[in-house]
């Protein structure tokens, strides 16, 4: 089976992990945590990094740090991971959804403005699969209406928007370091900000809101701390971010070459006017003429030994939110189509040329006769 993801851990990972074990620093108190925070903050051009235990925890921390009130609304894409909406709902706030663009798969600025109400407090932008959200209209709306921006750059390590690093645009921005990310710590995440007060608040929230008088709490926080072991991996991975970006871009371009003449599959866009695709994952969408859906294509590819993953399932179609009375009768046709017709091919950092050739041959076989 060609796995859908396999990380590359052949830099300084073992050495730095060895240092943790040799020195006994394995908890969140160890020195790699600060090094990793400073390293990513510097790479993205932010003042502060607050490392946490995963990207979902980073979103929870970021939303909690904004001190939103119950009933406040946060605009976000329907086509994303559940962590985004969960972080909003858990604070008693209301996620207000927008559909995505059929070509970039990202939320579109012109759809956002129609969703702004007097209760809107923030926009959560989520960069999807390799291309960033077109940030200029979002930044203009945030300025015009006095809204905060939470930027979910979980998938966007090393990507830029108009030459500026993704992760620089949010009042609070978040990254994930799950093993399918360009930089991995096994499990891990980070919140980035330039605001010292927000940074301090995130640090407090991640550490149970401990105060000066130990074990006395004015507020409930979380234990979202990242360990020194995770951060040691992160420091080693971050050293190679530039190389990883080049590697992934080459992979994306190679897949696009290999699949160029396959009928019935829409391939990811190589570039927009504001960014080159970073191909976090190599997603494909079955054209409407194809008589089977993504689930069937994935089943057939699995039979040929190819690992795949489905696209996100939209937030407005999640049973958990429907049961809460959210998103009643809301329809977002672009996201619904992507969820049913999109999936991604093996895209891990360790993927080889011969594996890509094998994957492309399998896709051709599955699509043959369409
Ligand atoms: C856009 C986006 N946000 C958040 C997350 C959550 O990150 P984690 O899996 O580290 O909790 C992911 C995970 O892949 C993601 O793709």
C-alpha cells in the first residue's frame, strides 16, 4: 500500500530527541519549546509563538483568547475541519458559514460581506490544501467592520500570500504539526500573534490559567502544553522548511504532469495571481460526468494499493451541529460538491518518484473508460 502520508524525519530529529532524553527535559519546561516558538514566529514574521499540543487546541486557545460573548458570531468557511467550528461553538458563539470558491476551494471575500451582522465579531479564515485565501478583501472587511481575524494556517507552512508569509495576517494565527504537515512534531500546534496581551493570554489559557498564587484560579484554562520532545522534532523539522516547500511543490507539479491527460479529474490550480500552490495535499475532484463519486474512486484505488483521504465534509452537513439546531436548511453547493467528488492522493514528504508514477497509473486505470 502506498500510504497517503509518510513524514521525512532524517535530519536532526534523532539528535535533538536524544538531547531531551540525555538531559531529562521531556516536559513542556524544556528548552526546545521556546526555541521552536521563536523559530516559527521568526519564519512567519510574528512577535510571539505559543506552542500547544495540536492544531485544534491552537484554535480553541485563539478563540478563547478573544473573549467573545455568548451569541457573538464568527464567520468561517463551511469547507474545513470540524476543529474550526468546534472552537467557536464551545465558547457559546455562533459559526456563520460561507461557501467556497470552486477553483481554489477557499472561502471567497464577496460571500463574506453578505454574512456580516451587528453580532459579527470575527472572521476565521482557513487556507485550504495548498492555496491561501485571497486575503486582501478579507482584511478590508475586517478593517471596515472592526472585526478580528483568526487565521487558520494549519496547512500553510512556508506558503505566502502576495509574497507575505501565511500566518502573518491574523490577530491570532494558528498552525498544526500533525505528521501530514510540512513541519511535524507528531502532534502539535502553535498560536502566533504580535499582540503582547493576546500572547500572554494564550500562554495562560494553555497552562490551566495558573496564577501567581499556585492552584488558585480566576478562570478556567486548558492543559494544552507542548512537550520538549515534540518541540525537539519541531526545531529539527523547521530547519528544513525551505527544502520541504521545494520538495512538495515539485511533487505537486509532477502529479499534475502525470495526470494531465486523464479524463474526468479536475486537478488543483498551480497558481493564482497572489500565490503559487504549495500542495499541502494533492487533491483531485471528479468531474460531474464521472458516473461514480469520490468514495467509489477511493475504494477502487485502495484495491490497487493506493492510500487516499476524502475531502472535508462541510460543517452545515455535520450531524453534531444539526442536532444543536445550527445551519438549518442552509445549503452551500460548492462545498457539497467538493465533499462528494474530491479526495486526495498520497502526498507525504517521503513520497518517491516511482510511487507517484504508480499512483498516477492507478488513477488512470480507475478513470479508464470514463
Ligand atoms: C485547516 C486545519 N485546521 C486545523 C487542523 C487541526 O489540526 P490538528 O490535527 O493538529 O488538531 C487541521 C488538521 O489537519 C487543518 O487541516
